C-alpha cells in the first residue's frame, strides 16, 4: 500500500518530492523496478522519511524481494513508531514468508495504532490461526464485528478466519448470518458447504452446494465440491455424476479429474482410478501428489514394479517428497526386495526424521531380513510418533511373536484393534497368537471376528481365505471336525490356496471318515496343479477305496509320473488291488534317497503288515517312529501290529504314547481296550472302550462305523 506526501512536507527540496511522486506513478503503472529507483534517488537527495521508506518497501514486496522490503518497513517504523501503514505492510511481508510470530507482532501494533482498519484485525487473526493460537485468533476475528453494518461481506471474511483457526461452528454461524441477508449469494452458499464438509455434515454440505449450483449451474468448482462431499458420504455414483458435470463445464479442470480418480480409488475401482489420474497428469505433469497417487493405485493393483516409475516422477517434481521415497521402498518390500527397500526408507527419513510411516516400513524390512531387534525398535519409534496406526501395532505384534514375547505380542495386537475394531488382519493375528498360547476358544472367536469384519467384502481375497483356513485349524484342534471341514471346503471351492487348503481338508475328512466328495468339491480338487497336493489327493482317494480315480489323478499330471511320491502312491494302489508283488516292484523303482524317506518306510511297513509279516512290519514301523516320534499314525500302526502279535504290554505302551501326542485320537483307546481284554483286565478294557466311543462321538461317528479299522 502506497502513500503520498502530506502538505506539511512542502518545504522538502523540490527534486526529492518530484522523484517521490514519479516513483508513485511508476508503481501505479506496475513498473516496480523503476519505482524503486525513484524512491532510492529521493532518499539519496535527502527526502528520507517514513513515507518514502514505506513506499520503497511496497515496491520491493511487488518484486518478491521480501527481506529487503522488511528492512524498508522497519526503517519506516523506526522513524515513526506510530506509522500504522508501515506496521501493516510489515505484517503482510512477514506473513507472505510464513514468519507468523513476526507478522502477528506487526499486525498487533498496527491494530493498536489504528483499530479502524479491518485488514489489521484480519491479518492478526490469520497469523494467530497459523500459529495454532485459536483463542487469540477468535478474539481478533471478534474485532471485525464493528465493520459488518457498513460491509456485510465482512461476515464471510470472519467465516474464513474462523475456519482457519478451527472454530467451525462459529464460521458456520457467520455464513448463515450473511445468507439471511443475501440468500442468492453463490459464494456464501459455497462457503457454507465447505464449512459443513469440514464439520463432517456431508448431507448439509451437499444441500448448500446444490442451492448454489441452481444459482450458478456453470460453476465447475461447485460441482467439484459437491462431488467430493457426496463421495465422503458414500454416495459414489452421485459423486461421479458431479465430477463429470464439472469436467463437462471445463474438460481441462484438473482438480475434478483428480477427485474423480480419488473416488474410484476409494471404491477400489483401481483401473478407473488410474485412467483419471493419468488424465489429470496430462493437464499438470508437475503435480507431485498426482504422480504419487497414480503410483499408489498401481501398487494397490499389485503392479508393484509398475508403480515405482510413478513414484520416481513424483520425486523428479520434488526431490524432497519423502512420501514418494517411502513408497518406492514399500513397493520393493512387496516384491520381496527388503534389502533394496531400506535405502529408500532411509532417504525418506533423511528428509523427515519424524516420518512415522517410514520408521514403521524400515522396521518391517529389517525384521523380514532377520534383524528382529532393530526392526522392533524402529516400529516402537513409529508408534511413539503415531500411536493411532493399526498396521504398526500389528507389525509390533508380529515381530514380538517371532521374538517369543507372546504377552507383548497379544498386548500390541489388542492395541491395533482398539485403534480399529474393524481391522480384520488384526483379528487374524490375535487368533494366531491365542492359538500359540493354547487359548483355542479365544482364537476361534478372533478368526470369527475377522470374518465378520470382512462380511461385506470379497471373501475370496487372500486375507479372508486365510482367516477361514486358520479358523478351520482351530476348530479341528477343538475337535469340531464337521465345522472345520466346512471351513476347509469353502476355501478349496474358491480354487485358491490349494497348497494350504487341500491337505487340511484331506486330513480332517480322514478324521471324520468322510470319503464322499461332492461334485463341486471333486471338480475343484481336480483343478489343483501343485504336485505335492495332487499326490496327497491321490493318497486320500486310495484311503477312500477309489483306486482307479487315484491312479487317474496321478496319470493326468505328467510331472508326477516318475516322482518318488507318485511311485509310492502307485505302489499303494497295487497293494490295495491285492497285487503285493506289483507294489513291491514300484517300491524298487524308488531312488536310494527316496527309499529311506519316512513315507517310504511307512509304506514298506504297511506292505509287510498286509503280507502278514508282522515282525517285519513291527521293525519297519519302529524305524518310522524313530525318524518322526510325533507321527501319531506310525505310533498307532506300531501299537496295532503289536496287538496282532499278542505283545499286549508293548501295544498298551505305544497306544499311551499316541494319546500323549494327540488326545483327540480314538484308535489308541480301542487298541488299549482290546489289549486289556486279552489280558483279562475287563474293567480297564471297558473304560478304554468308553473313551474310544466318546472321541468318535465328537466327530459324529460310532465305533461300529470303524469296527474294521483295528483288530477286535
């Protein structure tokens, strides 16, 4: 703001006054360098007062030379401490440079000197707002009340200042006061819509924008803002319509393209989000946020390698964009390149040492390469900065579990769920931890809670399927085999996670004695391509007596033709057909290493048992047990053979060993019952028989259903 000399200065040398007036004329014409030259010459000629220095400051401000402008204004205030205009201009210059403490002091001095200039109060309020001094900002805005009668637009200024200082309800009230007198003012309705949006009252925001759009239907900003509030409220299609209207008004309106992409992104319609982000980037290739969001959309699509060049573009626009550096590290981490990811997280932390997400991400990388303690410490540092990040709590729980600190792990995962009760992955991890501590009931409830969180989502996602799968594991450990079987079946039928779900399904169906397969389940199992899984399926089919089906499963997978596991299954098939010599022949095809594998030794024992060579079978089963003492089926088979041999004490001893391995098994109790009966210890026999029946009852079966499984 410039000022001319007063009449009291008429005795100033003429040349100085002429230079000063010429400087003012040059300033008004926008020739700021020329104006500055005239003011400097006026000062050199002896016309050195507060007005000339103030006007020199305005010229320097206009040229962006703010430090020099500040010096000029300060010289003016030194010459005349009551010169309000210089104080005001000094405040403006400090504010532009984001030196808000200094601008507040300058505006305050100007306001005390001249309370009738509303710009002094608005500048002071804005400075306090930037400093986070909400009460002082509110008081400064209140001083503007006296100007409302002569200029009602001051109400909108007050509303803006209240928004800046966080007093949203007061801002809303000022807007409504203004609109009570100016009901057809578009800017008033738009401001009110913006305030309602900030308050989270999205329906009210939409209503305000809608009223404004009726007054100005070609206002692209209105349609854009209405779209953003509609998206925030969850009205996706309505939001997209609004963004499209804004784009129809101005196809080059970058913000609408960006917000449309953001809406698609939030709705997980990622391909469409990518398309919109690309269009916005065409309009403004120097927008770092756009490049970063495009990278994020590709990242969320699982195109991690493709996302990295977009993050790189964001960094080219702004080399100090710490978020993009961190995101490159995240993409590399997803690709399993943990070591390569760490320098990118380090660069992010070099730019901002308090960037909590980068600390967390680096901690995860270090943990993934085995540096658990260092990773753990960084995750703790990230939580100190941001205790409301559920993923960081889950990461802490994960690493604590790996370190064997189950109490810390459980505490951390429960913190993650306190932050976000709908955090399905947190519930899954809680289920894992409780399972590890032996709290199976709590574990099952946690997996169920995870699935409740996902009930409105696609249950075929990997995280959802793992929750179903792990719940099945816990149900099986609880002896709820039917429910467990249902969980495993639902996973198998998706055609995903075959490597994990098929073996589990087969195991629990064996335990249930459920050998029948529905048509849907049969088709799903036949589509399994994993060699080991198909072998296991073939073994299950052999147990079910479906020998030809088992052989077809093996024959249809060429990789299985000469694989040792397949040869072993083929040997079993021959044995089940009664061709014991053929079975032995297939065993002979096994290479030396495979012949010493536990599975081979077990089958040799079964073959010997089938041939009636009980002594040989006992020796082979004993060898198998020594290889894997926790193999309950081998221990039970050894006890069964010893029972058939009349070695009742040994049979009882091994049956007890099997019960110690897994108390849910029924067959060891039946073996003991038969052994005690043979020894004449009938009370013990009846007791063990009752236990066998009780175990079978948990699976919905009766002893008569499996009476041929053991010797009577």
